[in-house]
C-alpha cells in the first residue's frame, strides 16, 4: 500500500492510497478535488474510490468533481450527509482496495457519525479529524465522553499502527502538550523534532499509536472528565 499526502487549503492533507498489485487507487477526504485529481494524474494513477471519514466540507468538498471526472465510488459514514455517497458505512463494515481489506469503526466526537478506516494487515488507519498527532479534534457535535472513548479505541490498536490524520496541526499540538505535561521528556523531545520538521516545511505525519500513547495528552487522560478539562484548556490555549 502506497500512501501519498496531497496538501490542500491552509493545513489539510488529502491521502491518495494506491495498491500496486491491482493498480487501484482511493482518495481519502478530498476536500479539494482538483488537487487530488492533479496528483493522481501526475503519478499515472486512476482514482476509483473516495473514502470519507466525516461530512465536513474541507473533507468532502471535492467528492463530486472526483466522481464526475473518474466515476469513482464514494463511501462514507451512513449517518452523515456525504455528497455523492454510493456506499454508506457503519461499524463493522469493510472496504476493499484490490485484495486489501479495511474495517470500519465508529469514532464519534468531532462529528456524531465520524468513522475511521483500519487496515490491520498493513498497520494503517485513516482517522480523519478524531485523533491528530499529539492532539484531537474539536467537539463540534459529540460529547467529551464520546471523543474520549473514540481516542481510546484508536489507542488500543497495535503500537506500530500508522495513523493518517487530516491536518498539519502537530506543532501547535506539541506546544500545548508540553504545557499540559511539562515533566514529560518524550513530549519535550518530540516538540523539538516537530519544530525541526516544520522549520523545513516537512510533513509531520503519519504518527503512530506508540507515539500517541507516549506524547498525546488527550490519549493519556485518565478519564473523560480529565479529557474534557484538557479540551477546554486547548480551545483557549495560545502558544
């Protein structure tokens, strides 16, 4: 499985996912359809599927142009309004790219119908705006209890699992993490690493489950109440 980031807008990442054996390609959360189509064309890949994690326009705004241009089949959370959707997904469903099989888990919090796509054999998860490197999404629709539960589900994946989230928020998240856990040496080291990457305009993703267990204060929160306090503090934090 080859996974390529396509930068979009100020800080979004669209993910192109290519299976060389079958020559099939999917695009994850194409907020900007032209950007996704352009990168796929440059690589000689034909997009056959769109996978959406949630309904927000910066993740679905390019759905229709991709579908109209390529005939791609659109899959996304069945409980949300997804433009052009063909395959509504829910907990326990599967998606396929060639012979590769991913499973769907529901991870509400950022939105009520948010899903993640887990490819266990490849050690890959597409997590949208639920979990960010060293952070998590805002609670636009769900509750702290829902989001905390969703983060714990993702943190229970094998530690080597690579987590592909949808925004380049790592540096701001790392600064808050250092504020929230000033005695955590792993966070301090990761903040320095992330600062170096961003100083050179390099991508900080994917992250891994192991990294998030060690350095993400929202994952490390003891309970939903502690998570809620952290989320409130992050919403007003200025680094």
